[in-house]
C-alpha cells in the first residue's frame, strides 16, 4: 500500500481524488494548501504527491521548487484547471513527474499515479542496490547537466526505464549515447542484472552472429570451445547495441527474428535458448534516412524504436559545459603532477563554453585530461588554455566540416534555412511580421517554413 498526498484547495477535488486512490488500495492524505501539505511531508513518508497549481498563500509551482530541494526523489504530479504549455514546461523543468489538466480523468489519474509509484519503487530499489555494489559508478559515467535539453532527456529516460520498453538512442558521435543507455539500465528493474555492450560497427560481418548468439565447439574452423553470445550474457539485464545501423541487411534479418521471439540457437547448435534481455540500441546516423535508402530494415526499426531518445550535442547544452569540465578535471587529477584537480578561471571557462566541440563530450573530456597533464598552474587561464588546446578553428569552418559533411545538398540547404530562420526569429524577439520583413518573405510564407522545418520558437 502506497501513501499519496493530495494538495488542492477545492474540497470536492480532494474528496473525489481521495476516494479514487483509496479504491485503488492506497492510503490517501489531503491538504488544503501548500503550507499544510509541506508540514504533512515532514511528518509522513509519502510515495507520490498530487499538487494543484493554483493554491492560496503559496502557489503550486513555488511549492514544487521548495519540495524538490528537500525531497528530490519524490514524484510530483501537477494538476491544474488552467494549464498552458508554458506552465507544463516550467513544471517539468522544476522536476514534476507529470502534468494533468482538470477536469481530471479517472483513467489518466490512475495511470499517472501507477507510473509515479513504479518510478518511486525503482529509485528505492536502485539506491539499495547501488549501496550494496562493490564499486559505484564513476562521476563521469553519470548523466551530468541541468540544461533544459538534458532535463528533458533525463525525464524521458526515467519514464522509459520504468516501462522496460526497447529504446533507440540517436545522436552525434561523442554525445554520450552509451552513458544514457547505462542510466536507463541503472534506473530500471534490471539494475541488478548485467549491462552488456556491443559495438556493431567494430565486428567483422562473419563474426556478428557468433558475437550476438554464441557458437558451439566446432561450429567453424576457429571454434575450439563453446562461446556464450551477448544476448545470453545479458539475460536478466540490458543488451546495448551501439552503432546498430552499421549492421548488414543479413545481420539485421537475424537480429529481427530474435527480437520477435527472444529465442535463438547458438551457431552450430540446435538447442533453442530463451532469453529475457532488454535491448537498447544506438546510432549516430539518421535512421529514417537509412530506412528510406533501403540500408536499414523498416520492420527492425519499429522493433527497436518502441521509444526513441535523442542525445543532444554539446552545442545545444552549453550550460552544462562548466559542470562537465569540473567532473572531468576531477577525474583527471590522477594524471596531474600534484594529484590535485585543476580548476579553470572564469575567462577560460567562458572560452570553453563558446567553443564548438564537434567531438562533443568525448572531445571535451580529452581536453580536460590534457589540461590535467600539461598545465603548469593550479588555476588555468586563457593563455595556458590556448597553449594546451591550441586556437579554435573559426565557427563557420567547424559548421561546414561537421554539420554538413554527411548530408545531401538538399538536406544541407534545409539545415541552413532552419538555422537562418531560427536566428532571425531570435533577433526579432520572435515577432513573425518583423522576422518576415527582415528575411524578405511574407508572414504567411514564414509560418509555412517554420512548420515545415520544425522550428520551435
């Protein structure tokens, strides 16, 4: 039985929700405002909080911000009769688990509460497992960052972890796709099971089947003993297939068959082996373009991408660079001359924040390790930074060499147009008429381009 607290200033809502929750077998507590509700949180162990936005004395979002400081792991579901997109986005940024509009749907309320309870349970179990583990995850293995882009990724990853669905992670090289996969694993019911990673691009075509499904002794010339494959090793845990789009169509067909049945035979064997492994895949390619070009099976794409997550490049989360630098410098202190982590002056940090980082987090980590090894000062300034890392290439050159290198001319044109219009909108304070005039097009045409290109002002 879970304990759920309802904070709402409407007596009718409190009574109705309390009845619904008790019918579901939960213990329901109620409070008429945030002050009373927060006092209840100090007395009672609460598993989920239902919090109204419009409250007397202290507003719901203001209360949410305070609650998340004292009870960061408590799932909070926001309810509102006057919800807006901006309000929902703000609530999620402050740490809300979900956002429900009034009048409340019983089915929606029950589903959201169940999901929140599952998340709370997983967090509790995961924390206990981590405490028992002989070695905790290194700081650089965590998903670091509080930027809007990373907060959204973490939120979706936690919801996905609880659902145990297959996940396809996309993103540029070096963005941390494997870190996201490990984050999903650690926050799932499979956290105590194995996490098995396989880079599909690094395996010769002839060995893919053996790597994935294993082989029996004598299956081929060099098979001198039985080998257990990655699927079997990941039983009860998570199998991470990195660069999955690099598999040949033949290997894709074999993978699809196993995903459909979760059964396979080792190469050279006839025993049917059943496995219970969650598959998380990743690619740095435009997977839909690969499907359209016939290089990736559409049916396999749908099998893998039950949930799709995109790991943002570093240029879309520059706010996270200071925290990432501090983490990598601390980890790199073992390479330093004095064993103490180096620090960066505000000026040096500002320069690092402005760099393009086409190699993303991988490139940033490499840079911080070089600083740890080569810096003469405890606090690294702009001059020493330039000496160690060298001068950065002009931003335009980086854009041409990285952003447009692997796309067609038409795709490059659309990327440029999207960047151009997004910047014009920002320069004109998102005023459509001013932006249209500055760009030399009619407002109706601008709106059409915004919709087609997927620009989100």
